[in-house]
C-alpha cells in the first residue's frame, strides 16, 4: 500500500490525524469496520465531501451537502470560480451569493493533498463531444489521473457526469485497484448522475429523486447513506452501467422528441400550417401524448451531446441507433433552417441576406441562463456571418459574445440595447432565445420583420406575405402586404 495510505510509520497524513483512522486499521475485521466507520462519519455529518467541478452541477451539490451539515471542499480549475467562492460570492448565475457565503466551502484550484483529506470525492466535470461528435472524456481522464495519488482507504468515489455505459468501470475502477483499494472493502465506488435544470429558481438538488448505483452491494449501501440526506429520494439501480444508461435515456428521450417536433414544424410550414396550433390540438388528448415545442436547435451541456454518447456506444457494440442519430441530424440542421426562413422572408421583400442588418435576440441556449454552450444562436450567427449579413445581438444575461469552435475566437461584439431606433433600423429581428426582461410587445411595435423560432407570438404567420392584399387605401398602389412575424 502506498505510504500516504499507511496508518503507521513516518509522519501521519493530515486526514489520519483528523479522522482517527489509525485505530481503525489496527482493529480486527477491517473490511467491515471500514464500512461501519464511514457510515458512522456520514451519519454524524463528519465525513468531508470533496466536489470536483464547481459548475452548474457541482456547485449546487456542494451547497446542498454543506447546508445539510457536512464539511465541504470544492475543486475547480477555473481560478475565477475559486476566487469568487473564497470571497463568499456565487460564480454561477441563479445561485445567491448568500448561499455560497453561508456554506463556507473550502475551495482549491488543484487536486492537491486536500483531496486525501476528503472522505467522499464526487466528480462533476464536463463530458463534451469532439469535432466529429465522438465522446470527449478528457476531463474525466484528467481528473482521475490527478486524483490517483490521493486515493486512500475509507473513501467514497462517485461520478456524476453524464456518459456512456461502462465509463465508471473503465476509468474510476482501475484507479482504485491501482491504489490497492478493493471496491466494497477498502473504498466505495458509485455512479449517481446529476439532474440539474439550470435557470430553475426552485433548484433540483434535494427536490428531485437521484439515481444511484454502486460497484458492489456494500458500495450501494454507503451511497444510500451518503445521498439520502441531500437528495429528494434515492433510486437504487442494479449496476453502474444501468445507471449510466438510464441517465443517457432521460436526455435522449428529450432529444428524440424535440427532433420529431422540429421535423413536424418543417412539414407544417411546407403545408402552410401553424405548427403551434397543431401541437395545441394534439395536446388536448389526456393520455398517450406529451407536448414538445419546436425551436432553432438544441443547446446546453446535455441534450445536444448525450445522444452522441449513446450512438457512439451502440456503434461500438454493433447495434443500430437509428432514432437517436436521425434526431441528432434533424436538430443539428435547425439553425440552417432558421437562416433559410429568414432569407425567404427577406427575399419576399426584395432584400438580399448579404448586407442585411440582422439582430439576434438571445445568445444563451435557454431562457433564464447566461450559458451559451452549444447554443443554436452561435451557429445561426456563424451562418449569417458567412453569408455577409451585418449582425448584432441582444441578451440581457450575456454581455459579451463568446469564442466559439466554429469562429475560433470571440467576434468582439457586446449586447446592444433594444431601443425603438435600433429595432426600426434592422432589416430583421430573429428571436432565438426569449430571455426574461425582453419587452416583446415593444419589439413587435418597432421591428419591421421578426423571425420567431420559439412561438413567442402565437399569431406568427407561416407565409411571409399576405396574398391578394395591398398596403394603403387603393389597390392601384400595387404594394404587397407582409406579415410582420414569421414562424421559423
């Protein structure tokens, strides 16, 4: 066993002095005693919780543990987050500064020896996709490698990141075995995926049931004791892979149904029908139907990404994943469809897209958050920029346009004010994300053309023109009348 994990000889590690673990190691029947010792520390709220990754998933979890009476250490590679937490400020939109200040989380930028002081290590790092939609588990791999020197007997190691079935066994289990730790006897391995809803003022940790699986029955027992005090119920599963697949299925379910309704939107527009009316009508059925709404594409850290994790794993297994991959293609194509609808509406007015003044409303991927990860607004911006449009944007929660994979760098734009003069000067306004605080009544009053991708205006038209009508009092003027708001 590595020296850092040894209870006798040399200078004792800080965690040994803090927990009284030497007596435990000297006691007979140590495997049972390790579990009993850890369960006692959890029940007494003495177990120190280490949360790795203090983003939209990790910080709410860390706060929940702290508010339940556990001592909490947080780790994040972003120095700005660490500085904010040290100052008692929240680095995450929607989380009050007072909660962070009151939680007294001990933050660290690096996975140092402070990780060995933790009885529980919960990994909440991103799991993005690469340029070819393949899983990018670099953050998980790097975290596990940094943790390896600090793993010790009597710890719980849990993964909360959404990923393909088998990840916990492929990445975390070898790290424990390499440290001489047998899951269920010396240490306890869990998978319990996050179920965060960014922008939800009620929060989800402590309100929503939590999926949980352990590498062994003993691991699951410890996990139930750990998450029970902080979750809105715990749902035990039979295996790590079952829990990993259940989390993927939650998000793939949404992606597939959003893909279906986005395809329905395109069909409805081709038929000259209002897709919102069609959905409203179908939603009157009290059974066997769940209403999803179309949009400009998918965004965020889960829904645009997770289907590709499942599809990748299915290909590895030689199993088709046709629904999943088709939904991904449909949703990925929606920004181009929006740009096409915008171009057609401008064409009807005799205006080319090149050189047109376009204002985007909302850069974030969903209302109420400043998160622009995978936002369809970024892809719409890129497509418009390639076609020579003059683009501005307004988002009360995103002050500066971020760097993107497509552009490679930030374009140097800042959110502009929605003044009547600015709106009137635009050739078109595209509603991508209806952020709170936007005055959509004033927007409609002053904008010449609105492309509505979110159903903000329920009377938005399918066709850009009003057939057989003219502007003014006399048909002799011959000027076509146009719908001011178009569905896209």
